[in-house]
């Protein structure tokens, strides 16, 4: 059976239909590539959001710890100044003593003993709580910040005579039975003064650590904003390619319809 030859018009229509079909296939491939890009960006966005949340959590933990230390040092500053000086003056100043009741010295002494016990507890609790916080184990790129974190709350009342601490520990929980001399209270007073200075240094360290996390968070937020813009761009491109693919498919079908129409005319 002899096959008929296609006319020049039909050949042109076949070429156009093929071009539109290939263009539609190309657009489909672009859609797939953009979906891969969108998927990768969405993963990066989720990772960025998680990182921002971790940085924010660490920053808040440091700020709360800083507030806690600030309250402790304010407490120590007030009581170490007022009550310890009252005790020392009651011991040495007769004129000062006449303005107080007879058992004032014992009451002040009891407060100092309990206060010293709470101080030891606070120092231990601060270090222990710090070791349980996530910011302590964060991988810092800045070695200076890392050193500040590692050095938090390592001090203790080593300036207090060891015999005083030993007496305190041996008397616990019956702290009322502990008798402190003038010199021992004076030693505790000087130690608390040094401790307050150390706590002030710790507050500065915590402030620097918090600023470090804030800076990291701002940088990550900028990255997240850039990723969000990229995601929007790729989603728009994906929609454009989908629309273009549909248009080329329609044009390819129209070309085929014209081809069939042309073939039918040739047979008539």
C-alpha cells in the first residue's frame, strides 16, 4: 500500500506541535526542579526556626539567671552591710549598744548564721543549676564567650576561715547552737564583700553571654527572612512554569487538531 506524503503545511504543523510538546516537557522538568528547591528551602527554614528557638531559649535562660544573681547580690549587699555591721558595733561600741534590746546581739548573730548557711546553699545551687542549662553546653565559636560560660560561679567562700565553715557544717541543722566570735563575723563580713564583687563580675559575664545569643539570633532571623523570600520566589516560578506547561500542552493539542484537520482536507 502506497503511503501518501505530507504536505508542507502538515509538516510545519507537526514541527510546531512537537515544539510545544517539548516545551511542555521542559516546563514540567523545571517544575520538578523548583519543587526540589522549595523542599530544600523549607527544610532550611525549619532548621532555622529551630535554631532561632534554641538561641532564644538560651538567651532567656541566661537573662533569668542574670536576674536571679542580681537579686542575690542585692540581698547580700543589703544584709551583709546592715546586720554584720550592727553585730560588730554591738560587740565594740557601748554607746551604739544602748539603742538596742539586751538580746539584740543574739538575734543578729542567729540571722548571720542562717544567712551564711543560705549563702553556701545559693552558691552551690547557682553552679549546679548552671550545669543543667542548655547554654552551658552550647558550641560557642567565640572562645572568649566559652571561657566566660565555663568560669561561671566557680568561686566560693574560700576567703572565710576554714574553721568557720567547719563549725557551720558541724552545727547543721542545729545552727542556733553555733557561736560566732567578733573576729569570725568580721571575716564573714569581708568575705561577703568580696563575694558581692564576684557576683557583679558574673552578672557582666552573663550579660555578655546573653548579648552573644541575641546577636546570633538576629543573624539567624536575617537568614530566615532571606530564605522566606527565596521560598516565595521559587513558589512563584513553580506556578509560572506550571502555567506555561499547561499553555504549551494546549497549544500542542491545538496544533495536532489543525494537523488532523489538514490531513482530512487532503483526503477529501
